[in-house]
């Protein structure tokens, strides 16, 4: 951080960048009727150029941290409009899914292989994930909505029931297989009950908004949803779950983490079942967040 930048100003800028990054995400999630197709009211040129504004959080964070790079700025200014252009030019036929799958491949590989993370200061690479999520939301919610996505985080009672039911179905499989493979580890719980509940609640809320919802929107609301149009419900569920598992190959390991891939792929089956029950991202995110919170608090 530059010497002439105070800590208070630095964190204020990071907070502003975080707010700008989260606005498209939360606006689409909590006001879906207004977000759905809203970009189509803009002139054609503005429909394509509008998402270039997603480069602003990058500029704010990196200027404050003293690592600004114009090449990375160009990446964040040009990639979202390119994604928007592909989405806008895609045929209107719902069975032609290759343009959308191409966009998902760009977004998925960029996040999973951490292509853009060197652009960010240490511990702030989460900005990259959310900015790319915003680019996908702009393309597939605001500009060319993918029907049946179910991206609405105003949770209903049935979302919670469905999500927790699939968690209960997955839990014995995860415990038996995870402990047998040495992937999960039990440990003595020493925290006070109230403290433990607080830890679990905090882990659940953070996981829900910043891990579960982005991944469920990508793998279930978009990928599984699109694949169903070409290969049917069961095959789409299996393929999306397998790809979800493979996306964890480099998590928490320097090599191919096959145990994580296997457990994540099986989990994907239950996440996908939760989503397709009522086609609600919130339902599968409840399952996902509960699985991850139990793991992080009780079994890691």
C-alpha cells in the first residue's frame, strides 16, 4: 500500500469497491422481476458496453493497493462486453445452447483455474469471482434471460424444506464415504453450545451468499438447466454434477484431489435434485450451504 494512503482510506475504498461489486448480484437476486431483461431497454450499443463498468472495482482496489495494471483493467473492461455480445447474438431457439455454454466455459475456467487472481492483492481475489459472476448475471439475467433459472433469493418455506431434505439424504453418504477415504475428520468439540451455534450460523450465512449461491446459479440454474434441453433431466443432472465435482480438483491440494472431486460430484446430485424440484437456486443453495457449514464447523 502506498505510504501516503491511510489505512482508513484504504479500507473505505475496498468497502466501496465491494459495494459496487455486490449491487448487480443482490439486485438480481432480490428484485428478479426488475432485473429480468432490464438491459434490453437500452440502445444496442449500451447493451454491449454497459458491463464494462465492472472494471471500476478493479481500478479502485488496485489503485488503493498500489498494484494497478492497465492490462488487467483492459481485461475487466473488455471481457464482460464480449460475454454480453455473445449472449445478445445467440439464436432465440431454446435448443441452441452452444453460445451460452461457451460463455459458461469462459467464466468457469477463469474462476476454476484462477486465471485472473494475480491481478488482485493477497486475500482480495474474491473480487474476481464476484465480478465474473456479475458478468454472467448481466448476460443471462439482465440481457438474455435463461428461462427457468430460478435465481430468486427471497427464500420460501418450501425452498428450505427441499434444501434441508436433500441435505439429510446426502449426509449419511458423505459421512460414510468421507470418513472411509480419510477426507473428513471428526474432532472433539470444545466450544460452548451457544458459541458453536454462532460459528455455524456465521459459516452458513457466509457460505450461502459467497459460495453456495454463485456455484448453484452457475451449475444448476444455468448449466444443468441448459443441458436439460438437449439431453433430458437425468443425463443433465449427472453431467452437471460430474462437472461440479471436477471443478474441485485443485481445492485444498497441490495435486488432483480425487477425494474432493468424488464427494463434490455426489453432492452435486443432491444439489441438482434440490434445484429441479421447483427450479429454485435458493433451494439448492440451502443444501449446499448446510453441507459446507457442517463440514467447516464439525468435520474439517
